[in-house]
C-alpha cells in the first residue's frame, strides 16, 4: 500500500501527508473517541488490524509528517502503534533514532 502511495506522489502532491491524515484520523465519532481515548489512544484507528504489518518506511513517513505539524497526541498515537504492533527486537535502530 505504501509503495503504491509513493508511485501516486507524481499525481497527488504530498501523499505522505495524506497517509498521515489517514493514520491520525479515527473512524469513530468524537463522542466515542472521548469516551475511549482515555484508555486506548488508538481507538478507531484504521490500521488496527492484526493481519496488517506496516513497513518501516511507513513509520518513517508518519514520524516525518508529525514533525511538520507537531502535536503531542499524534506522536503518542504513532508511538503506541509501534509499541502495540512491533516486538522490541523488530524495531530498527534508525526508527528508534527518529522517535527519540
């Protein structure tokens, strides 16, 4: 999916920002988010599927996009997604450097 998105970058400018918006925007309503967000930061996330494995380049794109428009809640969502879906030994060192 991400590789196809980069091919679309010729057609759609700033495809990384579109991907970031897809990741950061929940599929639930604001009322549901407020109720669930206190306990689960990823409530309503589109990519919260057990079968989906996000590639390293996607994490890098998300972290670079959040650096353009920094918001603590978006960074927390990306970090929580990494913690939830990756084992510590599977997280590459360059991704850890971007996080820090």
